C-alpha cells in the first residue's frame, strides 16, 4: 500500500506533522485478519535511523529507545536528531526514519518513505506511539513553500511473513546492487569498478589525525609486501582502495595540503598509490567549517546562521574549533556548517572536488559529516534544508570519471540516509567503530552516537536488511592488530563476522608493518576464511532479546547465534 500526501498552499514555518494513524487501521487496509490484536506495546521496533551514526536496533517491547541527545556537550545534539523535530523519545514514543519496521514474532509491518526514489521530497520521521498504538508522520520541510496539490510525501507500508520477504519487497522498491540481478539499480553503476565486494586500507583507525607523507608511504609499501588481511584475502588486483583520512588538510574548510606534513603534495601520493595498483582515496568533510579557517574569515556570509545572526552549531571537536575568543562565536570546540543555498558555496565545494579528483588524482572520495547539510538556519535564498542538501550532494558526486577517464566513486559517512541514498550507493551504515569494545567515557556521558565497536556492530545488525538493496553497506573497519587495541580474538572475529554477513565492504586500518606476528597472521587467515565461507550467502537476523540474535542463511545451509553480551558469533 502506497500513500501519497498532498496539501494546500502554505509555507511550513515548522515541520509538517500529519494526523496519527492507528496501527489496526493500517492493517485492516492491508487486509490483515485480526488486525486489532497487533499492538505496538508487544512489538519489536526497528528504528531505521536518520543518519549513519544513529543508534539502530530491533527495540524489544517496553524498552526505551536510546537517547538521541547528549546533555553535557550540546553541540552533539545536532548529529543524530531528526532536524527540527517536534518529538522526543520516551517510554511510549519510538522515533524511526526512512525504512523502519515493526515485528510481532515472524510478522512484519514495514514503513518506507520512498518519495526520494524518483523525486526530491522532505525526509520523513515515523513517530510510533506505544500507548495509543499509532504512527504519526513528521516531514522535515521547515521553510518549504508548498503549492496546492504538490506532493509532500510518498510512504509505502507493507506486511511480510518473514525477514526475507521483507528484503524482497524492499528490493522491488529500491533495486539491487548485484548486476546479475534482474532488479539491478543503475545507481550502483558508479561502484561497480570496485568489484562485488569492495575492499581496502584506510589511515584513520590507527593513526587518526597524526599522519604525514613518510608514514603513508611506509604503510603503502608494507601493505604491498607483508602478510596482511588484504593480501591474504586475495583482494589484490580487484581495485583495492588505499584511503588517506583526516589530518592532511590545513583546516576544516581550508581544503589544501598541510605542507609541514605533506611537503610533496597529495598528487604525488595519489600517483604513487596508483602505481602500486590501488585506488587512491581521500577523506573530506565539505559541509562543515572551523571558524578560524581562512575560508570562514574571508567569507563569513558562507556560514549558515540562525535567526539571531549567530553561526549554526554543527558539532564539537576540540581540534576543529577554538575554545574562547573572537575566533569562537559559540561554545568551546564548536564547528559550524555552510549555507548550502548560497551559489558561491556550491561553486567553492565543486572546485574542491574538481581539484581532489582531476588535479590530485583521487578516485575514492569519503565525504563525511554530511548531516550538517540538513541543519536548519536562515538560508540566504530561503527554502527548506532538504532542497539545498539535494543540490549540494548532486554537485559533489557529479564526477563519475576523472579527466583521464578512470572511474570515481563516493563513500557517504555521517550521512542522512533518506535524502542521500541516490547519491551514495556505498555508505557507512553505523557509528564509528573503535579499537576497544566500548568507549567507556562517552558511554558514561550517555552519548549514543559515540565511536564504539559494540555500537557499531549493533548498528550493522540493525540495518542488515538494507545491504545490497538500499546501500552497499559499509560496516567500517576490521581489526587484526595487537598494538593499541584491547579487542580480544573472539571480539575481532565477531566484528568480522557481522561485517561479512551484513555488510559488503571489507576495510582494514592497522599498520601492516607492525601486525606481522604469528598470532595476528592467524587471525587474518581466520577472518579471510569467514569471508570466503559466507560472503555469497544471504542471512536473516532476528533479535531474541536485547543483544542476542538468531541468524540463518536463506538457503537454510547455515544458522546460529550472535551474542553481543558474551561477544561471540557461532554460525554453522
């Protein structure tokens, strides 16, 4: 059943909220017998999620949804909240976005905001009220001037009697990433050159910000010469990615090379990466800006501002924002976002991508912190955030080949799922992982967008149904190393198993020259064995209780348990 919502002419001064619909009414319209017996109080609810870092799980009956706010660092509240929402999570209120489902044992009721498959419409939030047994649709359309009869939302609701039936119906809506599948979607064309299972190395989860020319060259050489996950896994010769992450730029917003770290420039490195038969990759966060940057100081009108004329906060990072003084117009460590309605901003961002791709030679572009493009502000040219966001990401991802005719692709990260899936067929589908099972400090702060191996795995399981249909799911990196890593062998194998079963990109971030012990090589071989065994299988996953799941392959060949409490995966 697909519902089309239109209205009268008006300007949305706040998000539009449609009238609540009883779950029993929806089920009756779907010809479900005994519709009245299905109540949200007794259902598992999968939230889908606003963006990559949002918590996602099958929320068991009566469990409160993880908080979407951080009360200590208020700048983080912009990360994972549905923009300008009227609603907050509570015991009775569960918030879902884009693709969410309700499950009673093996019976599924799925909600899909599918207007952006062929149109450009505001993202939709599903507000599930357990007490009233209703769902309410909230549109992120603040600032939009609607015309009478204009399409505001398109929502498909369907039932299924199994996990795999749900996937089949989603595939009919969104298509498949498998080129041999009759439902193949052309939006996956741009990543086909990476192969059926993209793989590679990236600098972030070992070196973090502390990178330089010599370190990257050493890692490139070691990746080629040592026994490591990439070589043992036989990924060589399959357009393996070698990606340089954050730490190369002068400042957030000044996307030129730090000469103290990379005196020979990045074009030299990209050329060296190509000569070693890897795809050169580079990290960028184009929508956010440090107020201290040259760009911010020269173009203050490029920064999105609120109704009081103050820059709109986009987040907190002590490296990306001054603590106090004239170079910090907000809370300490705050960074800000650009006004994407400004044509000068779009031209500037387009010139950066042209430089990165056609001058420097990078072909795998990781675009991060993209949620900032959906933050509300007083746009120079009026309108709603989703309209400007769409224009911006369309421009940023427009290059599918470089000047030499070699293919180019993009990885979305920190990306709002619904308004971006057409442009980022390869997307992170969980929060950042971590070299420890849990981030104890940020857990104490009750920040549920934190970097955490545990939360990353939980998110990957929560969005498993999307893999190879909505996105080529990127579950984030797999760990092998012992140095600077407290993960046990069992935890490393669990992370790898979830990545293989419910994702379709294998990334590795260890220093390959320092992960050469017999123990580490054996772990790499075990993970390669897991990948070879399961990579061509399609698995269902269903929560038994919080943190414990049953999994089964579609052909019935494999079944087992994933237990995040005991931290193991047992699939046979």
